[in-house]
C-alpha cells in the first residue's frame, strides 16, 4: 500500500481500528526515514546540535534516540570542550 493511501486511512475517523493501524504504520515509516536522514546528516558532517535543531528537539534527545542505531561505519563528530 502506498504511503498516501495509508495517510488517508489514518486521517479517516470512520474506522478507528484501521485508522490506528495506519497511524502505527506511518510512525514506523517516519522513524525509519528520520534515521536515514540523521545518517545522511552525520555523513555530510553535520553536528548532533545541527541535527537536533533541524528536528526541533534537544541535542541530547537526538543523540539518545539515534546514537546506538546509526551505521557504525559513520564517523560521528565529537563535541568540542
């Protein structure tokens, strides 16, 4: 099923069971896409702070959510003291 179809089902309140399943599917998709973008950002040299700013969260929140999930071959920038 296409993402747009899933989004339409998620927005339709006539069948809450189907809507809730669609919301869960969209959340899974969004999480996977966010991780891919975080990895791309790190590969391009962005800092955790810049990534967090783009996501609208704190640096700590971005790091906590993604640090253990990113591709281990990515060189992660370290905070300067």
